[in-house]
């Protein structure tokens, strides 16, 4: 498929890292590095850093995202943050369905779908995470798992809304483990996800749909992964906390061979 139809999106997932002063310092380091990038640059920061990140990135090419949101507009949901609250602040992106949310906080495909719909209704762009566990890969059901996660998460999402969705394929066994999927493994699953999008929507939608790889992407392996025909960028955890490493990944994203 023609990669020219898609942009490359490199997103940092800071997870539960950085106090406000630390966040400000990292963003100041990132600014000159990101300024050279021709791909899209996003940083998804903890809720407490959103305001700092929005202020510090004003007038730059760095976009700001959150790492989750609740599906109700407001109400008795202690500890949760709504999509409207994020949108009102000027936050542009939100990561949803991350495997750490599924693993440690009981999120399911159904609650991820609710969150996706709420985020899109609020005007946010969604980075939807899908991915198989190691035993699922070993059992040969990667496509079934990733296909099911994709289909359920996108239930009720219209063609028009799909333009504001990116999928991050993140094999759970590769997250934070230093084990990266090979470029071929990453491409194979991203390609499969694209075929699911084509079935659910249309071939034209699938051709324009951005699919990232995530899971131990770093300064060394980014170029090979991002140059795969169906990989349109990355969702980067650990390596997004180091400006120099993130800079190398942004360079790989900017020089991606179509
Ligand atoms: P990692 O995390 O790059 O540290 O493996 C990726 C992610 O969880 O989004």
C-alpha cells in the first residue's frame, strides 16, 4: 500500500513519569529536536503535566496528549477525568486501551470502546492500543486477538470519526521488556490491522489510516521498524523520556521511505 497517503506520527508515552519541573525541562530539551521533524510529533503526558506541556509547547510543532479518559461526561467517578475536561484544556490526543490499563486497571474491549466514542465525541484524536500477550502469540491467535480488540473498540465509530483515530499495535510482550518485535512481525500485524479497517470501513479509509508500532522502539531499531510498508510511526515509552533518543526516532520518522 502506498505510504504517501499517510503521515508518520511519532508519539511519546511518558507513562507515570516526570513531575512538573521535570516535564518542563524535558520539553525544553525536546523543542529544538522536534523543530527539525517533518513527521507529526506528540507527547502523551500524565494528567498533572498537561497544563505545563500545553504552555511549554505553545507555538511549536509538538502536540500534547493524555494517557486515558473516562467515558462519562461527568459524575461520581472518583479519580477519573472526562474527555470534555481534556478537550477544554486544549489537549489534542488521548491514548486509550493501553495494555497497562487493560492489565492493571481492569479495562476491557467494551470499556475501551466507550472511551473511544466519548473521546471522539469531545473532538479528541485517539491513539488506540491493541496487542497480544506472549502466550497468545505462541498459541497462534495474534490476528484473532488484535482483530477482536480493533473491531470492538471501533464499534459505532463512523467513517468521519475514524479520521481522528490512530491504532498503535503494541505486542504486550515487547512493552518495556527490551524485546522488540522484528520489523517483519510488526509489519505483518500492522498490515493485518489495515485489512480489518478495510473490512469495517473501506479500502480508501484503510489506505489513509495511520498504524503505529510500539514496544521497546528505540534510537537503534526505529528506522527499520518505521520503514516497513504498513508501519506509520511509533508509540514510544522508555525512549521518549530521553530527548536525544526521541530525536533520533523523530529523524527516522521524518526520513521514512514511502
Ligand atoms: P516502551 O513502551 O517503548 O517502553 O516499550 C511503549 C508503550 O507502552 O507505549
